[in-house]
């Protein structure tokens, strides 16, 4: 009786409501079944891959998009079995197809994010010798951004191909591909230049995350590498934004290219009266007492001399540039205090020697 009443209302509106009610009921059953399967299989799959950080990170990132993508795919397959004579089914099929492509695109983007997260967990950068970890993380992040852009473009292309008018527009663009390609290539030259530069940086790696760089006289660490620019965190908390292509076309200093260990110098001007050997021993004691010294290099050398003073170079090593800067500041302060206390006569000074004027004339008689 109920179905008959619904059918009569639908016929009055020109739609078979009974068929649509049955389809909606079937869709509800399918969605409920998919969500139940996802809920049951999720802990099992996570338990199976728990020994792999990469697979675990990927599944955790893909979990939420999969909750949407799986029911949409099931509904899309279900709609394909509905007869074409059902009014409005073509629009529903098209909508489900577009939503399914968008959901699969989201799943692919989540998988890319999971790969980056997994590589970060497998190769942490918070260790003393993090050169290899920074190299891998840099490659993963740069390539992931390029892969994400490709996934988005592919998903958008598939969605546009579901619209007949968009396919016609695509055919028209292909017919004039020569002129359009020339115009787009000229207009998007900086974009493609940065994209190619990003690939070069990811493969050749002249710089990596957390590298210490000197760019245009500014000292800073590489904080972020995007698909178009590099963020350099300067020593005073400022951020220097540099396009990727600039690093390909211009020279720059990389203090941590092959290792995070670095040498630093402390230059002192002292009087010739200062004995160098005791000072060298004092520098060794200061280095051994400092937590910033890595135990590799600690030397004192006389590198220059003038008419007034001699120049001493204290050469010390540390595990990274930040520790080396702190070590140099400590040594400079301690050595100045030591010289002022133990050898005050050895501080730089300017000597003026006065002699009595002798007259060239013979004394009068």
C-alpha cells in the first residue's frame, strides 16, 4: 500500500519514486557495509604493518580519505547497474564519478604525505651527525611537492574530461597547441624554471634542510624548501625568501655541504712580549672545559706581525656552526680576560720614544 502511494505521487511528478527509494535504500546499505568493513579491517591492517614506519605513516594519512573514497566507489559501481531509463540516473552517475575522482585524488595526496612523514620518522634529523637524514628529508619533501602538484593536475584533468563541453574545449586547445603552447610557455617560464630548479636541487642537492648558508652576505639556516622558493632563517629570526632558480644561477656558501662539523677562528692582536706557549696551553684547557668543542682541532698560531703587534689565530672545531659560534665567543672573552690578568704588559700598545734634540751648531765659547 505504501509503495503504491509513493508510485502514484512519483507518477504525478513525472518520476518513479519507488525506484529511487529502492536505490537510496540500497545505497544506504552499501555505505553502511563499506564503513563496517573499514572499521573492522583498519586495526588488522595497522597491526600487520606495525613493523614498517613508512607503511604505518601512509595508512594513517590515508585513513580519513579512504573513509570517503570507498563508499563513493561502491556507489559508483552500484549506479552503473541501474537502467538508463530511470529518470535522472545519468546526472547521479556523473556526480558520483566526479566525487570518486576527487576522493581518489585526496587518497593519493595523503599517500604522498605519508611517504614524507615515514621518511622523516625513519631518518630523524635531531642527531649529532644528521647529514644523511637531512639529505633524504630534502629529497622526500621536494619530490613530494612535485608529486602532489602532478596528482592535483591529473585529478583536475580527469574531472574536466567527464564534462562534454570541457572535452570539446580540450580538443580546441589541442588544435591550436602550437600558439597556445608558445604563449603559456612564455607566461609560465618562471614557474617551470623553479619547477626544474626544484628537481635539480632534489637530485644534485647543493643545499639541504638545516644547512648553514651565506647568501648575499646573510648567515642563516635552510628552514623550508617549497616547490618554488627556499626559506632561509637568519640569525636574528628574520626570514629570507629566495626563488629556487636563484640557487642554480648564482654562487652561495654552504658551510655544511659534506658535514655539519666546522672550523672557526678567533683572531687576537697582542704585543710581542706575550709568550705564545703558555697561551696555547690555556686555549687547550678552555677547549677541553667547553661542551661546544668536539675534540678535533684546537691550535694557536702566529699568522701576522706588524711594527706594533703580532696577530694570533686560534683555530677550533665544533659539531656544527651554532656550537662553533658559541665556542669562539667563549674563547675570545676568556682569552682577553686571561691576557689582561696574567700578561697586562702584552696588550696591544703604541710606543712613543722621545729623544733629546741635539743642536747641530757647535757650542759658543
